[in-house]
C-alpha cells in the first residue's frame, strides 16, 4: 500500500484534526431487537492519543538521564557510517545477520556495493537491497560473515506525541576519532508518512536511527527544513514493517506519477510543436551553446537573445550545418538581436494571427531536434512590464526637497569604497545637475548594478569628481530570492527591464531561451527571452515582435556596440602626443652646440651670427605670435638626431649669403658692436637658431 506523500507544513493544522479522530467513529448498526439508536455525542477527550507529559521535577529529569545513558550504550555500537560510492550517511543494524536500515535517498538503487564503518573503525562490506521511494526507506545488508550487534525495531502501537527520543548518526559525515553523535528531544508530530522531532539532524545523519527510551528504533533520519531546528523529519518504522519482504527482495517501491514534463505527457505535444520546431536554430559563440534562435525569414534571418552574444557567432540548423552569423540589428529594451546567415529556402514561421494570451492556456517550447518539446507550462499572468533591477550607492540622504546631502554612508557599500563621506553634497551625476534628494534617487535608478557613475561632489569649499560602481540591493528578501535562484536550472544573466513580456511557468535552461513559444494549436505566440526565477520564464509576445522585425532587418536598429569600442582607441592617441612634448626638453642638448662656437672666439665667425642678433630687434614684433609657433614646428623634426638637422635644413646654404652681406655690410659692423653686450646671451643659442630663420624673412622686407 503506497504511503501518502509528505504534506506541506501549512496543512498540519487540518491533519491534526483528522488524525486524532478514531477510525471507528459513528453510530452502531441498528437491529430489529435493539432499541432506537441514541444520538451519539462527540468522542471524549480520552479517545485522543495521550501526550507524554513533561517532567515535573529534578528527580524525573535524573530518571530520564539514566535511561538516556542506557540507551546510548546499546544503540551507538550498532550505528554505522554508510558509504555508497561518493554518497555518505548513516545506518543502524537491526538483525544479527546484518540487515541495516537507512534512508532511501542514500540507497539510490539495489545491488550497489556498500562500506559499513563501525564506531571502533572496523569496516565491513555489504550491498544495497530494496527501497521505498515514497517513504524514503532503504535496506542494506552486511555481506561479511558474522554475528553483529543490533537494535530492536519497535512493533505495533502508536507513537505518542511528546515521546522522549534520541537521534544518532554522523552529522556532516564520518569524522576520525568521533563516534556516532547523539541528539536528544521529543516527538512533536506523528503522521502516516513521517515523524517530526526536535532532535536536530543535518546532512550525514540521513539513515541514522531515531530511538525511544526503551532503546527501540521508532524511525530513520530522513530530511530537514533549513533554518528551523524543530523541523526534523524521520521515516516511521512502520514503513519498513509494511514492506519488509519486498525490501529484502531488492524491490523498488514507489507510486510513480508522470509530471507535466514527463515523456508520456510531452509526447502528446510532438505534433503540436513540429512546424515551429523546424524554425529553431542553436546559437553558439566561441564554440559553446548560448541560446536558441528563431528563423523569422526564409533567406537567413534569425532572431535570438542579444545579451548572450559574444565574439564569433554561429547558427546550427536542424540539418546539422553551422553557418557564421552577422549581427544586423539589436533592440536593447527587449534584449533582441537579429542575425543574418547565408542561407535560402529556410522554413517560414507560423505566427499567431491574433494571438490570445489567456492565463492557464498551454504553452510549449520546441527544441532543435524533431522530438517532443523541451518543456511544457501554462501562461501564468497577463502581459506586463518588468521593471529594471536598479543599482544602489549605499547612502542615506537628507530631506526630500533639500540638496542631495549625504547623512550616512553604509559600511562596505559602493559609496564607502568610492570615498563618499557624510555631509558631502552631490550636485551632478554624469555631468547632469542634481538639485534634490529625489532627483538623485531617480537618476541612480536608471543604472543597473555593476555600472559606474561619475558624481560631482561638494565637500566644504572643495569640488570633487568621484566615480562609484553601483551595487545590488542587499535585503533579507533579496538574499532569499537569490538563494532560491541558485538552484538548477538557474536564471538568465539579463532577466529584468522589459517593456512587455508574457510570463509562463515553463522550466527552461537559460541557454534554451531565444526559441519560439507555441500554444496548443501550434501557433507561435511569442519568443522566450529570459529564465527569470524558480517559478517564471518570460517571452516577448508575438504582437510586439511583429512591430520590431522590419526595423531590425532594415538596419534602423543597428547594433550600437561597436561605437563605444572605438572610444577607448583615441584615448591612447593623446598619450603619444604627450611623449614628444618631453622630447623638446632635450633641446638644451643643442645648447652645448653653441658652446663649441664660443671656442672659435675669432670675431669674424660669430660676426655673421651676430648679424641675426641685431635682427631680433625687429623680431620682437613677431615674438608674441611667430616665436611660439615656430618653436613647436622644429620640435617634431628634432626627434631626428640634431646633428643631421643642419644638412636637412636650408640654414647652411643661408649661412653663405650672410658671408656675402658680411663683406658688403662691413660698414654695418659697428652695429654688431652694440649687440656685443648681448653676447653673453649666446648661452641661449637654442632659441637663437629658430630665431635665425625669422630675421631672414624680414631681411628682404626690412632691408
């Protein structure tokens, strides 16, 4: 007889009323000789199984303690660690010939080799026998020959609530030099399919015994409810008594029920998804599966999930061919991407003409293969907008209408890591003015966690520029949600901030998003876009998709991603520009060049050079404008070796004409006598050389 499954805690109250009423309740059968039946009153309180009373004084506590010690001495030697492959738990020997009770989920299946480790470290071999999957009851046996210590199994009778009990096992697995650990408590609830106690158990205790103060096994450690020390559940010993013969024969007992995603149920949808399934492709990036795609045009147009695409993109069609895909269009709001592959004659998708989205209607997701759908579900809610998950700074602000003054910076928050302080006033966010607290809050909400924002902050008399990377909201509710979403199949990286989606309960792997969603008639009513949580998957409705396809194919929604990639490229360009700037600094190296010039002190040689020196007198006129412009011009060529400059420049040939005017300009020699005092300025011959070409230009004009 199959046992009833474990019911949710919310149903406990109803079960109590049902379980405490005796089975044989009702009026007796009337007979002809009997007097008329009397109206029966409700069963007296005595019919309810009694609750074992709590101890009233220290003497009773001592009596309980003595019994516990006696039980521990009998049970611990019979409690073993159980190892089956990589799995590890506990068990208890219940017969001289080595039968071991344990948990069904630890057994797994019959016929597996087992190692039994005794408290003294001795290890024996054995094998798994049968299991009752519904009750989580499992049986194994020691195959090594011998007579083994054992504990008696309780037979018959009702286990009363309040019964004192001990749970024994190896919490968190077998540990060297630690014998089986004892936990003490009371029976809190008794049901057909489980016993609940406050004997705290944990992983590794599975399969260990729950015994009463008579030293008899009344249950086997099975499971817990995380976070609550009183929610410890044990398999009732009756589950083993009722199916003992079948367990010994290594049978597997279970009342199997086909779920909605079972093969028999999904098989009914094979023809439903056949046509839409021909329009499914597998999208791969850098050699790995990232999403499904939906063929929306016979000449190679494929719609998929945009945020999954990176690097080289390839689409594999049902015939097994892989074709390189080109990104043509992107709609960031719906996370859609339009790909183009080189192909013709692809199947045409059957869109629902006037798609209806009714809560409770069947939906199915076809896969790439010609097979039943990947998963089934129903529409869970009408189409709606999904808001974005906003990033947070981790600050407390002042009054609503006042400037965005920081009253408090949360410890270890993005704000503290960025360097924000109490009493800072935020005036701009990304160079946009922020006039009040509410404006800053609304501005921050537009950015997702992980995004960086630039804040202009007034701190006293200083104005600072601070860059902060936003974090996620950290609350008990968000932690609980994230913990639940860690379980397989996980969630899509982008699963929020959609203008309009259709929610359904199909359990999809995130990499299976991007394919079509069909109704019971086989019409496509949407495209799966995100696995959003343990209970929901989102799809973009067909009526939305049809309004976007043309713009995505035509290029009106061209991908904007390459533009930001070009931005960092010009940033290093100014850096090389900065590198030549220090190069002119070696110009003073040109200074030593004139130093040898004073070595030939004969006046005739510097005299031609002196001729340009008086010329700087007219030079002051262009000093303000041409001089700074001339200086940078020679700078870039000065990257070449300075010794090679004279042959490249026309200056040496220009030096010859000064010799000619030097002969003709002999009467002008008294003029250089005046600049003789500036002759100490030749230490600055570096600028003198660039000045030399300047006076050459005014020579024809001035003279």
